[in-house]
């Protein structure tokens, strides 16, 4: 009997040890590789890159690069980890085999605190801001990924592709020239000229992550701008300024009523601050689109107004507005934009 009891007790002890070992099994993990690409949206316009200078095209490379940001990993839409973005390929270590994850990328900003995907989307819209320093791109994977085990000596099957798009629209002063007549004051004709700032007036106050247009409610439209100090030579050939990224202003996709260029002329020791209110811009079939850069080419024909926000008395500026795709740097004509 004693031998039988000892045998039964040893079986029970073995069973307990086995159960204990089962609880200590570490789940298998694998790395996931995320490939990022900036969106290359197509336009209906005809390509006409020769209309702009080489410098203007080169300036686009700064913002089409993916060099900073964060890659977010969600399980059941709850954040489980965040990895820094330093280029187009991001490796995420130690995700559990058999578990399903979704991913989102925020480029050009790392200052997010959201812990859910819905919260991250809302935060990105707020962070998109209205300046180059906060110019955010966002994207997420279309199909969730269930992590697989990597076979020994085999290729990693855990790959995700994400296309990121810029939340905002951009307007860049690409060129400025003069066509002054006899009645233009001497301070404009003979003084030195500096573009001090550019403003986009009456734009939408918010964005959508898909780049779609939101109709602005009356009383909730606002203006955004870019401050700069650009000396330019007054001539019919003018100066191309597309290589200067400070000449860009960013706004939420949608309608834009007009652009204001603030120019300071200095003549015989006196500064003359003038505003050129360009009010004849088309709404481009519903407005400016997200993830697009619009190149503004301006011709000054008069001395402008005393202040921004009101149409010029003498219509002393005209402009053409064309589309540049951030992803490939091509400049496009936009029909019916001649003013």
C-alpha cells in the first residue's frame, strides 16, 4: 500500500510541475516591418513643369521626405507601443505571434499623447497647425495584420504598407514681378521692395484626414499666414522665389477667398507698408485640396492698399495659381486661373 500511495503522490507532484511549466511558457514574438510612402495624388491638369524654375521644383524635396515622426501600434484600437520614424522603413520588434494589430503613422510630429486610434486622429488634426514646423502627414494600414511566426532561415512575412498624406493644403509664392504704369508713385517705382508676409484669408478652420473639403460655416472662417523678408527686384522678368520654403502658408482644405501680400517699399529713408489684396482667385472646383501645394505667381501693377483685408482700389495685383504635387515635385497648370 505504501508503494501504491507513493506512486500516486509522485504522479500528482508531476502534474503540478507540468501545470506550473505551462503557465511559464513565453509567447512567441516576431518583428513587423512597416513601409512608408508619401501619397502621389494625380490631378486632372496637364503637366507643365517648364513653367516654373528648377529651383522651385527642388524646393519641394524638403517636405516630401519622410525623416521624422512616430509609428503607432494598436491592438483592439488601444495603443500598445510607439516607435520612432527616421526613414521610409520602420521595424517594430516583439509583437506577439497570433495577435492582430493595426498601425498608424504620423510624420513631421512626435508630440502626441493619444492612447486610442480615434484619439490619435483627432490629435493629428489639431497638431497639423498652420505652419511649416507642424506640417503633419498621416496614414494607417487598410487591413489589420495577424502576426505570423518567421520560419527559421525564411523571410519575414509580417510586412505592412502605409501611405501618408498631408492633412493641410499649402500655398507657396513661386514668383513675383512688376508691370508698373506711369501713375504708380515713385516710392514703388524707385524704392527698394521687400515682401514681408503672405496671408490666406477666409479659409476653413478644420481638416479631414482624407484630405476632403469641409464647407466653412459663416463666422468660423479665418486667416493664416507666413512671415518672411524677401527682397525682390522690380522688373518685368521678376524673381523666382520657389526655393525659399518660408514663402509657404498652410491652410485647411477648402475655399480660399483671397491672398494678401504685404510689401514694404523703402524710398529716400522712408518705409511705405503696402498690402496687395488678390481677390480674383478661383475656388478650384470646390476649393484647395489636402496634400497639395499651390504655386502663386504674382504680377504687381500698382502701389497696393493701405491695409490688408479689403480689395485694392486700383486692382494693383494679379496672379495665377497652379498645382504642384508634393510627392513627385511636378508642377501642373490649373485651367481658368488667369486673372
